[in-house]
C-alpha cells in the first residue's frame, strides 16, 4: 500500500465520522491552541521589549541611580537606596564633555502634572524634562513644528513639545503650534508635536509633554536624580564607552577599587537578560502545564483508534484475505491516527491565531506568532497521533484474518 493510498483511506475514515473525529480532537485542539497563545503573548512581549524598551537608542546606554540588578529583590533595592547617590546635572555635563569613545550625553527626568487649555483639563499627564539632544539620541519623531533647542535649555524657557494624543485632545481642530497651555498653573508655549507611537498593554505612549530639563528642574526641584542617555562614537567603541563612563562616575564619587558602583549603567542587553530571566521561567512553566492537555489528547486518540479497530475487524479480515500484508494494515491505521492528530493541530493553531489577534485588538497587548512555533506545534501534534496510533495499529495488523471475518 502506497503512502498516498493510506492517506486517502485515513481521510475517508475521518470524514465518515465527522462528529466523533471532532470530539476526539477537542483535547488536542485545546492543548495546541493554549500553547500557541501563551507563546504568542510571550514572543509579542519580547519583541516589544526589544523594539521599545531595550532599544534605548543607537549605540546608547543609560546612567541612572539604580542598576537592573538593584531591582532583583526588595532587599537589594533598599540597599541601593541607602548606598546610591542621585545622578546630577553635573554628572551629565561631565559625561557630555568626556570625549574618547563617548560621543554625546543627554539628560531627562519626569513627573506627573495637570494640563489645561481653555476649558479642557487633562489630569495626571507624564511630564518629561529633557535636554534637546535626547531627540537625536532616542530618535524622537516630530509630526509638526520642532523639538526643543539649546537656546531654550540654556535660558530655561517655558516651552513644550506635546505627544500626539495630548495635541489631539487639547487641539482637536486647531493647530497647536504657538498656542499656550497651562502645566500645573504655569504657562507654556507649544513648539512641536511628536509622531504617534501608539499604545502598549492598553497604555498610550503619546500622552506626554516634554520641556527643557533646566525648566523642569527649576519647577520640580533640582534635588532629584536624573537619567543620562550616553552614546558611543560607533558600535565598535560601545564597550569602551561604557567602561569610560563607569570610570568617570567612580572617580567623581571617589570610590575605592574594592567598592561597588553606587550608580547604575543600563544597557539593552541588561534589560533583555532581566526579561529572559523572568519570562524564560514563565514560558517553560506555562508551556509545560498546557502541554498536559496534549498527553490527554493522545490518550483520547489511542482510545478512539482502539474502538475503530474493534468496529472494523471484519474490514481488516477482508483486506487481509485479498492480499493486504501486515505492514499495509499497520500503515493504514498509523496514517489515520497521525492525520487525525495533524488536523487537530492545524485547527488549534488557527484558533490560537484568532485568539491572539483578538487579545491584541481588545487589550492592546502585543502578540507575535513565529513560524517556527507553528511548525513545532504541527510536528508535536502529528507525533502525538503517531505514537498514540502505534498500539491500535499493531493490534489491527496482528488480527487473524479468519477470526476477523467471523466478527459481527
């Protein structure tokens, strides 16, 4: 019996009992769909971290009060709070003028404030204080007008750059450029509007207002820690730039060689390592737990194939009596169980894809479905069917043709 003939017989048997085949596959469908949905959500989050969070900027890293390791536990964070000093504007200027492998450095800080324009009020909006070069370092897109400039930073001008959603809510029909808004009761002139960034995890990334860092610190207090974004002169000098920045910060803080850094240097690789540490375990556990249903699905397939062997005993006897060999019967039932499971895997993948898209649209949660995982899901489901069909196929192939023909 050729493989194609075995496949035709398998499809004929499955289509002859559509409802039974579907009910048989429910466990496998559920298992595959659950695994794929979990993978899709985790892979989507990983891609989001790579694109939006870990992507600090071209050849860039961040100097902050705390490092990634300081967030590993409550005890580590409390110890860092006692040990680490604020990162200051003086540190920013020192890094900016460092030279060597360091190309540039920009500072930023943030707070929450209320905005008002006319009779419109927006509560608890993110306010960013940034140096003008942050736009270049972090590749900030401009939709209208311009970003902040050095003259405004140096003279502490009351000017601002709006996120696209802020501009839309305050100026739905007007051009915001040149208009004045109130930020915590202070008057600011709008000089630009940012390009739309969209949302992530249900939170808009366009609800922000940026102002010169010097203006921000004069309003919200100079005794606060800032974050410094540092860029290297090239990708090749990136490691040297990190070490030069670390050395400068240690010298400025008069740290002994044996003393631990009392500041943090955050790189995209450090963020990715933390992500992998947290979500790698979650992914393994989630996939392991949901894979139990694949085992259950395999048991159900084995059971239904044993029932099928019993129902088709006379058919097997007739096939053997007209020349079918043991291998032909074995191939027929293995092809049927494998095809059945493969169909279940395909249905599970399709359902998972639809669920992932629905979750992404409804809750603004990023999802990503790698082709490799689709192939793995189909391979695993067909393997489950193959393994589950071995015993029923072996039992069918071992039937005595005379006894089989006598069966009712």
